[in-house]
């Protein structure tokens, strides 16, 4: 197992950053009139993807993109739960 010197070494942290970046790229494609509210919210709240994906069902994000984001968020959630359990066992 590789040595962890920082949270930046954790796979879950790197995947979370990737998810936030992907959300940001998608939000940048929203129509101009959606940018002030929905675009900003999606970019800033990528930690709560399922809630935001529901708002995008008005047709801005495709079902395939939404499914991908939900899968990524679920994977990160499972990884975080595993990390917490691992840290709790180490006490």
C-alpha cells in the first residue's frame, strides 16, 4: 500500500476533484439565462450531485451525463465511507 503523506494522495480526494471539474465543465455549457442561478449552484455544490442533477432534468444535462455524475458521486461516497471505517478501526 502506498504511503499517504497528505489528503492529496488519497484516491477518493482525486476522484472528488475530478467529479467537481466535470460538473464545472458541464455547467459552463448551460444557457446564458441559467448561468447566474443553476450554473453557479452546480459549480459550487458538486458535493451534493444527486440534488443538483434533479434540477437539471429540465433538459440541460443529458440523461447519460446525469447518470455518469450520479455514479461518480455514489462511488466517491462509498470510498469516503470506507476511509472513515478504516480510520475508525485504526483508533
